[in-house]
């Protein structure tokens, strides 16, 4: 055999080997591709108690035929086939509201129908090739042709409870972040069809399956619009954090930011929280000003605690200190203006570098006051999770926060003093041990007794 013939033969054998491997991969994938199948009946009817397949077992066409023959002996012969383009068990796991989160389920009507039916048939794994011929299997078992219907023409269908019918409804499906919305629409259509059959008094047997499997876990992006995964049961949703109060300069750029979880004031009555009015977007900021050296944020309220008009003014100053060689932002005053009267609180203890924001968990005019009233008055202020910035604002977010909490907290001081006391005790003990002296003379019982003068 010539070299050319040998080379051509080797190429043909390589091509045949590649084709066989490719066919093996395709057949392996098709054998492992599976879709679920749900089958139930209307109220008052039930399927025979069928043995569920073992966990992980894929139902073949022979097993499905035996299931259908047994089920149709007692089930109504008005069969509804809900055939979805794609369906996998992952769709129920991700969008089925599992782990108790039924309010998030995309199969509300299907779950309700399964609960109302007696002995529903649930096949988690049905071979893909089998699911493509479900309609043909019912045609063969019922000896009637399948009629494909449209949801918009349901009211025009004439149904006879005494005669068998086989209706097939096609449901769309797309893989992606919006697949749950489409599943919700399909579930709504299924619910409308079942309600129509129930209103007409027509018993039915319903089947919900897919024509192809959907790899929802693999195809769904990790950073999807709606998060995929488990959620904590019975956990309340996290509270929505409202944006801070933002005052813009003449150029339309933010120059003052203010935020607090609780913004309380008190006169003679109970505490009044101004936080909901302040950060709900309804507060009036008229009178506020900002420049490179001075910023003043004025919060104007109406009909608060019996006062027709009440305002709170945060006055800040940008000052350069030669000792630190930098500029500092100081909250000089907080002024309460109510019905043409004023109460002034000195806030010089509230300061931060000019390019930073100031944050403090608690600011009060009564306990460890950072806001000191200039006169003896009856007004009290208390701010919780307070943060303010009057200079160096870039965008709508606070800069790095300079917190009011000192480094040496009471707990740190207690730890340092306790450690110092233990070190002193250990030092004294070591000193006493080092002062111990051993005996340098020993008594011999056979010789004369040792005489130790008292002077030694």
C-alpha cells in the first residue's frame, strides 16, 4: 500500500473515531436530560395510588405508559395537557417558594390544584425523549386526536363531560433573569383554565410537563436582578435606609449632608422625633447657605408640638489651625427657632477634619453633653447615629467619618489598670523570690554542734 493510501486511511479512521465520540456525547447528554411531569385530577376524583419512582430514577417510556394506563382507569377522560417549552426540577427549586417562602412561589395555582387533588402523580425525572411524545401517548390511550387551544379562545370551546377530550395548551419559556415572571404568567393561565373547567362542571385530568429541559441553575447569572438562593425563614425584610438631607449650592452641587436615625427634641412634654419629617423628603431647607468658610443647614418644620413654625439651624465653620497645619470643620451652634424665640446650643465639641464627615452614635444635651445650652432652658436635644458634613462634599455620599468615640474607652482603661496591677504583683513576687538565701553551713551529728553567733 502506498504512503498516500495509508495517510487517507488514517484520516478516515480519525474522522470515524471523532464522529463516534461526538455521537456518544450527544447520546449521553440526551439520556441524562430530564424533565418533570405533574398529573392531577379535579376535586371529587382521584388517581389510583401509584408507586412513586425511587429518588434519582429517571422514568422511561415503558414506565410512563404503565402509569397512564393505571391512572386513566379512574381519572376523568377530559385531559388537559400544559406543555411548556422548557421545564426542569430546578425551576421548582429556584422559583417554587421552597423552605416555607410560599409568598415567593411562581406556581401558586399549580400547588393549590395539587393539594386539592387526591393522590397526584409527581415524576421529578422523566426522560426527555419521552416528554416529547406525551401528547401522542394520550392520543393512543384515549383514541382521540389532540386539539391545540389558545388561552384567548377558551370561552369558545364546547365541552361535553360525557365525551372524552384531549386539549393541549402551549406555554412559552425563556431562560434568564426574567424567567420567573414568565412562569408566573403561565401559572396564571393554568389557573384560568382550571377555573373555567370548574365553573362549567367538567371534570378533568391535568398534566404539566416540559418539551425540553431547562438548565436554570447553569444559565441564570450569579448577579441576577432577583437573588437566587435560600432566604432566612420568618425574617422580616431589612428596613429601607432613607437618603440623607442634601443641600445644593448655587451650582447645583451638594455642599451639606445630614443624616440621623433619630432626631429628637423635647420641651416640657414628651420627646418628639423629627427624623421621619426630616428624611422623608418633606423638610424645607430655605435659609441654608454654604461656602468655603461657613455652612448653615436650616431645617424648617410646621405644626410641631403646638408651634406653628419651628426650625433647627446647624451652623458650621471651616477654620485653619496652625498647630495641626490643617483645616477643621467645627459645629459651632445648633439653634432652635420657635415662634420668634431662640434657644442656642454650643457644639464646639463636635469637630472633624474639613475633608471628613463627623459621626457619633449618640449626641445629647443632657448626658455627656456635646451640645451645651448657652442658657438654662427647658429644651433638650438627642440625636442617634448622627452624621454631618458641611465642607469637602463630593457627590451624594459622606466622606470618611471621624467618629466621636475616643480610643481609650472605659473598657480599655479597666483592662489596662487590671494588667498593670497584675504586673506589679508579679514584679513584687519575683523580687521576694530573688531575696531568698540558701544555708551555707550544715550541722554534723558526729562532730561538735555549730555555734552561730547572733551577730551573723
